[in-house]
């Protein structure tokens, strides 16, 4: 997406005009204009010169972000997030009010407060009128932007809000000038009564008051809009300007833009880390709250990753730069939030359609109101006042800002909490999710095996059991061995010396320690060596039912005990899933594990249903099935999750996951914790609710205000609106919309107190890959009885080998059942081929 600055826009009609003009450029596939940030995102192959020419042809200015704008207005917005409007509007308003007060004193002071007029004006109605004219012209010159922008829009056949203001104020002024001429003629003829009565027909103060009140609203709106980008500006301020880099053995200070990948840089306590890198020397605690929202500092030692914008709190760090410039995590976060603001949410489409025709329709209604009142016999001044009131009370800005301000505040709020929405559509769609599909490994669970149970046999201590296990497992490269070694070393144990170490793939380990034979492995392996396991048979069944892998250890035929290993749940997973279910969302866990293990983990996590034995392409199929029941969010972290993340209505990637998964997702969770999933949905729902409130207010305001201004209720109840009050109402309407969006900053996205429970999703039951699926797609299955598999990693090894065969479409492997079920379609794999393939991995095929 190429981003541009756009200048000269004042309301939603302007942004609609720019969007329409750019969309017609050859090579542009999509275009989204943000009135809030005065920016535009363009996708396609169109050249920037063609896009800029289209914007200029529509009467506005444009430039590629980071360059100087080119337009007839010469007013580029080099930093669209900087609040440059408020100071200018404040100065303009101050000057306007000075002359407006003088104008009000001259026009109505003698009637309201009996304020004396200068002696030369006493009894001189034409003189009073001329002074009012000069003061009104002064205010109009100060606020000439309304007239320049408004009439330029008319010339380009794209009238905007400034057109309405310019017409309303201009009509009041022109009418007053005409009255002043008649007063001059009457006074010249000596008819002082007619001249004095003409003073009551002058609308110079209305012409000036309309401009001043609209400027008040514009200033309040600009100030409030400036606050909507606070989160993004805060992120930008995190980026340090310089870095201390080691070059040729000397420490030098360089602008951060000159740091290259591979450079060695140092960070002292209290300094910001300039670029992404890896610690090569030193240790410290680093405050990463600005990126992840996590308030507790993270300990860093050699080998740890550090990120630009985070703060080194305590120690001295020497690091090697791994990502610099626009590739740093901070830069990518800023880009994601900026891109989200530059895209358009589906909810904005209705407002855009209305805004595109709003101003011409309002001009027509104003003219019609004037004509109708003239036909009804009202004076020209009264009829004109009705038309002017219609023009100045109508507000397309409220319609145009209703959605983008809520999106900007919402995406900024999410970024501050470590939740990144890539587009406005993703932010909106997340709140409509009814089903959440969770990948198990690395999302619901930690993604690495850990020791869950130490169960020594009678007469054996935990230390004795762990010491024996460490002697064996410290020499094994199996993933389960790493979990046991980590636990033992955490207790201060040191591996014993052993001899004759032997690893039997799929079965276990043997070695000799101090003349005694140590054995460790699965149930079958230990039982086959005449070790009595009758006392722990029921315990074995219990552990396997819980999704754990029990490892047995024995010494000289005596059982020492069991160590259970499993991929454990993340601490916040049950709470996150409970919150999702309490919000009326159905939670399904997807895993390639066998049915028994999947059900056990699913039960611990508290999910509604489990889809077991699901391969990467199968995850995509399951997502398609779930979408029949409602909008689906897929949460994952691995390369194998990318197809499912892409096909889901909303793809949510864990920040610690692979780059492929993050690229495929619509939402990225920087903290890598599951509780941010309900938080993201909670935030999205609040944004949707805010958008609906804003749109309702914008439509309601115009639906009520325009008939009132036109005088529709005068015959019934005598309700009549002065043009000045209409201008005041218009000036506050946009301010109300922006202020309502700012309330999102007060939302606690991790609190379930105000969660609304939606109507339940239609009941369904997930089926693991089985006979029904095979028959449905004309597929066939073969079941292989395999001996020697002892854990999920053994399953993965057999599965990978079988699925590498051209004839095999997929394989479902269970170490607990001792089976491998292969699915094939056309060419049937021979039994000998399957046997050879499995046995080549060190396991025995028995049937």
C-alpha cells in the first residue's frame, strides 16, 4: 500500500470526492481516504504522479508520505499526526472574536445593555450599517479559508461543508449589503424612520457569528482529533535518534538511520535500545511495556533478543543489530497502526455514500425552504433566514468522522496493549466473531514438553528417581529427555557417570551405573525386561488419559518410579477460554494429536469441542466447516497454521510465532498470551458499539436539525431557529462525535464486567478425521499396527515419514493405540512399502 498526504479536505464530502477521483485512475485497485489523518492509502500499479494529478484535478493537494506536498494551496501536511490545526484555529478564533464583539456592540449593544455608541453614529443608521459592514468584512477576511475552499469546491462541482458555511455567511452578507443600499437611499431622502427600521433587517452580525461559531467547533474538533492519535505518536517518540556503535574498536555515536545490520552497539542503564538485536554480552532487565503492554521488566542475558524502543533499566548490554530501519519491530508496529488508520472499515460505506450527495441535497433543501416561505407570503429576510439556517446547521463532517475516529482510537488503544489490528476491517470484523478455533501447540499449550509429575515407587525418593533419570536422559537427544534434564538441573542435580549407554528408538534407554543396570522408557519396554509394573498399571492409564507421556525408570529390575512429561497448558489458557465462552463464543481446539490426548487437553483447557488428528490442510477444511455456523477467528502461531489463518474470517497470530503466521494474520498479539484474544474481541465490540452511536448521532442530528432550520415546525408549534444557533449546533456536532470516540481510551479491555453474551451458536459436534471423511471424498484407509512408539514426538516422526510417500495423502498416528492410519485415494501403497517406511524410523510393524 502506498500512502499519501492529502491537503485541503474539510469534510466527508471532500474525502469522498478525492476517493472517487483516485479510484478512476488506471491501475488503482483500491483507495481509502482518511479525513481524520488527512491521508490516503492506495493499492495497485498506478504511478504516484498519476494519483497526485487525480487529487489535484479534484481540487486538493497530495504528496507521497515523507515528501513535500504539491498543490495550488502550498499547505502540505508533512506530519499528518502532528496537531498543527489547533494553534492556527486558536489564533484565527481569537482575532475573529475581537472584531465580533465590536460588531455585536455596534449592532445590538444599545438594545441589549444600553451601551452608548460614538457620537458620530448617534442618529446615523447608515453610519452604523457601514461600521457593521467593515467589521463583518474583517471577520470574513480572517476566516477566508471557508470561502476559498467552499467556492473552489463549487467550481470543481464537489461542494463541501465549507461551501455550506460560505453560502450561509455570504448570503447573509449580500442581503445585508442590499438592505444597506436601501437605507442609504431612504436617509438621503430624509426618511429617517425607514432608514432606522432597516437596521433591524441587517444580518452582518449573523454573517460574522456563523464563521466564528464554526471556527469554535473546528478548533474543538481539531483538538479532540489530535488526541485520537496520541497512542501512535507515543510509539513514534519511543524511537531513539542516536545509537552508540562500536566501529574499529572505538565507540562512536551515530544517527540511528546509519546503524547497519551486524553492527555491535552498546546500551547503558536508562537508555532506549536503538534497533532490534541480540545480546552478546552483559545482563539487564529491559522494560518492554511500550511494545507489549507488559509492566514487568524482562531479564536479558547473552543470546536474548532486544527490540528498538524498549528501555534498558539496570545493566550494561552489548548487542548485535539484527533488524534496522523500517525492519525493526517498533517500525513495523507503527506501520501496522498507520495502515489500519489509512484503510476503510465496512461500516463507513453507508456514511460515505450519504456524504457524497449530502451537500448538494442540503443546498437544494435550503433553496427550497426559501422559495416555499416566499410563496407562503413571508418577508424576503425571514425566508432567507430559513435557507441560511438549513445551510449552516447541516453537518457532513459528523457523518464522515463517525467511523474513522473510532477506528483510530481503537487501533491505538489495542497497540498500547500489545494487540495490533492490521486493517480497519479486521478491527471491525473481530467483534463479530462467533466461533474461535485455537491451534493447540504453542497457542493453548507452551509448545515444549515439561515434567508434570514425579512419582517415585515405594521406598524411593524423588531425588533418587531424578538422579537415575538424569544419568540416562542427559545422554539422549530426544525432546522428552530435555524436559527431564531441565527439571533435574533445576534441583541442582549433576549427571552420574555411566557406561554402555544404548538408545533403543521407540522403546527406551539403557546404561550401567556403578555396576547396576539402569533402564528408562515406555511401559512396554520396562515390562519386557521383567520389571514388575502391576502396582502402577492403573496410574499409567490415568496419566495417559490426561494426555501425558509416562516414562518408567528401573534399576536392576527394581522399579524406581514414573516421570510424566507433557506439553503443558499456558497459565492463562483456561481463563482466556472461560472468558470467550462467557461472551457467547464457541471455542474449538484443533490439533494433530490423537483423539485421546486431544480430548484430555481440551478438557483441561475447558474448550467446547476438539478436532483431533487434523493436518495443516485439514485445519483449513475445519475452518470452512465452522464458517457454516458463524464468523470464525483462527488463532495460531506456526507455519502450518498460515492456510487456516488466511481462510478464517479473522486470523489472529501469536507474536512469538513464525513470520509466515504473522504475515497471514489480520491481528497480531505481541504478548503471545491467549487472554489477549477475548481482549481483542472486547475492544472490537466496543469500537463497533461506538461507531453505531456516532452514526446514530450524525444521522439523528441532521434528521432533526434540517427540518427545524427550514421552519417545518413553525406552523405547528412556532419553533424557529436563528441562523446563529444553527451555526453553534453545527460546530458542536463533530466535536460530540470525536469526544464520544475518545471514551474508548477509558475501556479496560481485560475486564469481563461489561461483556455482552450473544445468542448461542447453533449446536454442532466436531468429528476427528475418520471413515466419514474418507467416504465423502472417495478416499481409502489402511491401518498399520506399530510397536515401539512412546510419545507424541514418535508419532510425528512416523507421520512425517509416511506422508512423504507419494501414494499417501495423510497419516494419523497414535502411540497410545499403537496405530498409524494412512489415507490414500487413487494409487494404493503396498503393505511392504508401508512396513519398510515405518521400520526405517526404528519402529516395528506387527500387522
